[in-house]
C-alpha cells in the first residue's frame, strides 16, 4: 500500500520530496534553479517563489493556451469559448469539433477533451494544478521566518499573497469538486496521503479563515501599476463569498440560519470597509464597459480582485467573442450564441419584467430595456462600433420577405444558422472591444477579467441578508452599518439607471424573502453575465436541473419590411440543449486519485 501511495503523490496533492522542490524553484521568474535554503533565506527569491503562482495559463484560469501571444489573430477565450457556454447564458459554437465545451452540454465529462486538457473546465490538469499552487503557498508560509534579509513589511507581503492565493485555489477546488482535505502545511513525502475530505461547508469556512489571515497581512488597496495583486479589500470580499457558498442551498439544504447570518455579517463588514476607504466605489455606468474592456481608473476601484491582459495584438475579430459576419470577414466558426433565456432576464427600463407572450415583446423586444441589456447583448437592429462605419445596424434575421440576406447571420435552406453564426438571434456585446469594425487590421486590446468586484459584493450581501433578516430589515451584528438587503440591490440597479425596489410600482415591491431572493438571483445573473460566474451560481443554488435552466431558447426573426420584423421565440434543437444530471453538481475526482485509499472518496454519481 505504501508504494501505491507514493506512486500517486504527484497525482493528487503534488507532494514533492525535498529534492523535487527544485522543480518548483525552476519556475521562478529568473529561471535559475536554487535549493531550498537559497530560496527561503533570501527575500527576493522568496518573493519570486510565491509570485510563480500568479503566472497566467499555468495556475490562473486565463484559459489561453497560447500564453498571451497572438496566434493567427486569436487569443484564449476567443478560440476555446467562455465557461458561460456550459451554463444557460449562451450556446457554444458547434462548428468547431475541438470546442471543449460541447461535452458539458452532452452530459459527459470524460474523454480526450476532459482528462488532460487544461483549458477544459473541470479537467484533471486543473485539479492537480490547484493542489500544486496550494503546496507552493504552504511552503511560503511555513518558511517565512527563514528569510533573513526582509523587513516585517516585506514578510507581510509574502504572507498576505500566500494566504490569499491559498484561499483562491482552495475556492476553485471547492466550487469545482466539493469539500477537500485542508492542508495547513506542506506534507512530507512519507506522509499519509489518504486524508479524509471535509464537508463542503467545513471547507468553505476554512477558506474564509484563510482569507481572513490574508487580510491581516495585506494593504487595503493596491497601486494601479501593480493591479492584479491581492489587497486586504479583496481578501475581505473573498472571505464573504466563501461564507455565502457555505450558506447556499447546495451546501446548506437544511437552511441553517446561522450560516446565512454569518455570511451576511461578513459581507456587510466588507462593504463597510469598502465604503469607508475613500477609494473603492462602483464605476459610473458610462464606464461600465471598461470593467471588461480598456480599463479606467474607475475599473480598479470597483474590481476587488481580477486579472488583466494588456495590449494584446488581435486581428479580425473581437477577442474572446466569436462573431462571424461579413463585416468581419468571417473566421473560424466563431459564434457563441446568447440565449433567449438570458435576454428575457433583462426587464423593461421601468423595472417591469418581460412577458415573453406579450405582443409588445414579440413586436418590438429591444426598445426600452434595462440599460445593461444593451451593454451585454448584441441583437438585431443594434447600433455599435462594429457597424458604426457602415451606415447600418446589426443584421440578424433568418428569413426576409424581400429575400435580403442578413450580414450577421447566414442560414441553411431550412432557415437555421450555419455553423459559426448565432443559433439564437444574439451575440455577445459585453466583451466586444469598440476598436473592432470592418477593418481586418490588427488591433491592440486590453481585457480585464474580474474575479470579484464591488457590485458582486453588494449582491452577495443582499442574498445573505435577505435570508438572514428579510428584504427590508436592518442588519444585526454590524455596528454602524444600516444597509438592508433591498438597499444593497438598489445600489447596483441605480448605477445602471434602473428604478429601485421601493414599492412605488407593483413590480418594484420586494415581496417576501422567497420572492425577493428570485429578484436577487436575476440581478446577479444580468449584472455578471459573461463574467464566468453563472455556472457556479447554478450549482450553489441547486437549480441546474430546473426546466428553465435546461431548456435553451432562441429568437427566430423574419424581416417583414424595410424596418419591420416578426419575432418568434423558439426552443433550440436537441443537440444544443443542456443535459445535466444530479452528479453534475460536482466534477469527478480524477480516477487515479480516489485510489489513494478509502478516505478520499469519489463524488456522488461518478
């Protein structure tokens, strides 16, 4: 048994012997191999050691196998698609047989695209790399007092980064694979590897404790030129997020109120810190797009922790967003199709919800909507930078009375989209950089990828506070803090120009806790669309198997006149539907890893 355990050391925890530690040390930025004593006795090398965990494409989920280099004009998510397409916000392009998201919609994780492919969500490679990152963090923490030439502030920086990154990668394991053994120190090569898994809730609480430790060593803010590094504010927000995951229905089926109250209190304290900082604030809505494309100063003040890909050279098509169109020359079967499900989530500008059966919606669905709809969804008749120099609007229709052909949608004889074009009548506008137009010349693009922003924190607090105290009740246990659940939601809505939940109209009543929770969930969905958060929200809310999630819909559009259209909501073909099962609430633990022993058990159904 001992030999078997040793054989799988690298497989699950990446537990390396002291000699093997050189493998990690080789990955320091200067690419020079140092022994353990050299690294952990020197501040610069110790900083480089923890900094390797920030490296993109190895540890962080930047999803770009080309290492930020322009290859034929494509980068990362543009080629392999968004995680959103394994949920119900968009449908992946079916024209590319290498697209790694398709097996998720088929209900199968295993196979060549699953087992060893890093950019595949839930892959064995990602599972192992999370453990590798955690070991690096634990080594940095364990050896902090060996550094002889560092100031207390410099040691704090290493510790803060190490605790924060440990919390981050444990959170990736939690929301992907569930509860895990929580390692407080690096294991030795001869240690027992068959460690029991903590529960989902216990793991989330340990993650929250780790972020709390990080907050004790980090500065409240990070300078703009060092953006992407952890801050105290980011740690406090992430702590609250972990506790919300512990309280959510998947982890908390008995609705333990203590879990909701703890999550609400910690989220409220984090908001209180942000609002008192004089620095953190929601960006003005005029700069909402800059939270994702071409960041501004306001972006850094709202995004509490995120990643940036600066000045990428990209040709032909908006980076990460597949829009196959005559105006862009068409390329690589790119289109990810935004679902009608998501489109309907954006209500009318007066705050009233969409009635998809109403003549108003079916005759003129895109006038007078929530302003975030126009920032997020590219629809028939839209005006944006892509067509600004063409003296026309975006053209998406399946058929036309005058037999005219839409520029942004090519169809078969059966009037359904050709591979690579939208299957649903919509494209993604949120991640579409304004520099793109009909020109095929190379563009310089800066993308910013947020992991948690202040808007998220307000909505997370609203969700927990509603469960803990109700929609309009004052919070408890947070001295000097009076924000209610409804008021927190209203901060996000008012920023977008949407009316507050103030009871002034029937549809602006909060209702009871259950009713208001549905409104909060919808707010989270539309505010964070295409930020790769929806999939894990569906999991933690335990609603992946709900019909409104599983059944994917689109819009069939017929042009009936020069400027008139007939809109019909349709159910997408079977091959575009989600096929989730109960077991898909967690990814499968790699098969070899469960052979470590009886304590490290496989997830249910796998």
